[in-house]
């Protein structure tokens, strides 16, 4: 599993966060735990496979925001029965 963290320029409020979350969910079919923060200027989500990052960047740009930096981290699922 992977955690994708993106720096997003242009988010100003909670509605902007919702727009980014919608774009992520629409373009990454297996996106889970999608979270955006306009104060941190950051969005993150979990997925099973690394998505098309260039395509995601373009989709975000089409909504009026700019994905400046994208980090891919491996994520180990934490659970009760690990």
C-alpha cells in the first residue's frame, strides 16, 4: 500500500479542499482516506498501486489548483490484528 502526499497551491478554504478531494477520488479509483488541508497546503491519500501522477497533476491543474510536489511513501496498514 502507498501513501501519496501532494503540496497543492491555491487552496483557500474548506470548499477548495472538497474540490481537490473530489478530483483525487475521480482520478484514482482505489483512493482511500483522502484528506486535504488548505492551511498546510497539502493533500494525501492511500492506494494499493501507484497512480498516474502526471495525469493526477493535470486533473488538479484543470480545476484551477497547482500540484507542486508529489511524494510517494510506502504505507504499512496498522490494525488490531497485525
